[in-house]
C-alpha cells in the first residue's frame, strides 16, 4: 500500500497480532496513516488495505531509521512482545531480550528522530497478587513472574525517560483481552493457545475436555475471577490514549470493565452461546493465579473519556464464537525469521 509521506502516521509494532491489529484498524478508521511492523512469528499473516505492513523485527535499527526518515511518524504504539507467563518462567532471558532490551533500542531510535509519543501495552500482571480489588493504578506493583517483571521494567524505563528526556507516554495495563472484530476478521488465535475463552470454544466444538484450574479459590463459586474486556474496547482506549498524548502528558491507565466473571460463569456462557455442551474437569490450581483480578477503570474514564461499549460477557463470547467459526479466521504462522534490510 502506498502512503502519503506528509500525512500524520502512527507506527504500530506487533500490528499483525490480536490486539495490535484491532487498534491499528481503528486508527486507520480515524484518519491516521498506519505503518505496521511485525515479525509474523506469532501474528497472523494478513494483507490489510488500510495499512502498510513491513515484516521485520521491531528493534531493527536500519528499518526504524528508514521509516522515521521517510514518514511523518507522530507516535509509536508498541504491541510486539512475548506474552506467555509460563514460558517467561521457563526461559526469562528471551523475555528480557524481547520485552525490555529491544524496547530500549526502539525508544533510543525514536529519540534520535525526535519522536516523543509512545503508547505501551502493559498488563495487570504488574500488580502481582493484589491486596485490594478492584485495583486502582496506585496499587503497589509487585509482579510475581518474569513476564510481569518485564512489563513493569518498561513502565519504569518510560517514567525515567519521561522525566529526563521529555518522552510522553501512556502505559495501558490490560486486564483480560477477549472477543473479536468479526466483521473485519480480527480476532484471537494464539499458538499455543493458553487463554481461557478460545480454549473453551475449542472444547465446545471438539468435544475435548476443558480443565478448570482450581475451584477452591476465595470466590463465590470457587473459580478464579477475571475482568474480560472486548478487544474493540481495548482498541478504542488506544485511540483515546493517542489523543491524550497531544496534551504532552504521560500516564498509566487500567483497562478493564470493573466487573469480574468467574471461570464457571464463562463455561455457562459458552454453553449458552454455542448451544453445545462442554466436558469439564477440575484440575489443580495453576501457579501464580490470584483469586480475583478486577480493574478499577475510573481513571481511564475520567482522563481519557473512555468507556467499554462491547464488553458484556454475552457480546464477548458471541463475537469470539463467530470469529472462531469463520473459515478465513484460520491463521497462518511463519517460523522463518525474516530479515529485511531495505524498505524503500
Ligand atoms: N483458566 C482455566 N483453564 C484453562 C485456561 C485458563 O481455568 O484452560 C483460568 C485461569 O486459571 C484464569 C482464567 O482462566 O483464572 C483466565 O486465564 P487466561 O490464561 O485466559 O488469562 P490470564 O488471567 O492468566 O491472563
């Protein structure tokens, strides 16, 4: 896709992934020009007619130089990175490399080119096991796994860079992203899949058994409570964050609904929405799972003027199920490491 070199442009790293593609699409709908960089190791292969897509590592210094020189990049939205908590425990080195070291390289390149706006995909994992729920942003950050540590490390780096170099950033602490933009074919299928809703849909369709990880938590039905947010609502928060940065301010926001749902409630809702029964077994707890993680989203509501519109459990699961059944929702993965030295 040919772009206008003068038009305000947003660079979206990891823009072929689940949340990145939804946010990038919304930006394009709002009139921004979008350049996506993605290594396609974990993202879907897709050929949008609303963005330029470049296959590369998001810290590739030469490609960043070319993009920042060629286009009128106003801000960078950073979604790329590793997300699987279990893998971060087994192999933290790669998480620090991908989620921290490479972000430093990206920020340095932005600074060199005078780009001072950054939107960062952070996570509720920065809070660890909360002492008070719903969680406000002032709650102490005590991550309990390497994934959460890497997210918190970048948040610290952003605050320090903001103070020292005038970087303007928004860190968005996602609770549980879910649902899909069915109409535009932008939804969730990770490989390997570890997230509860796609696993439940798979169990409903295949007849395989779904495992509930523990039913002895301090919650009304004994299963863990999480705050599920529709990915279209997540996307709109990113757009609002970009607008917030126009005021040359930095902030951290929780993104959640403020309402939790238990794993058993999800099982019931998936059964209802799919009309299929699910074989369920209860297994022992997954390590590091707190009883309840629910956001207090008041700050995002007040300062960003953001409110979830699509995040009822019915809509989330209905959309996830529609997306799951779409034949063109089958994603293609590439294991080749892709090197591109020149993009223009
Ligand atoms: N969960 C479960 N069975 C599964 C996968 C997840 O019971 O096969 C539970 C998990 O223990 C947690 C909730 O579902 O309480 C959400 O897990 P997910 O991995 O989707 O998101 P997380 O909250 O860990 O980011």
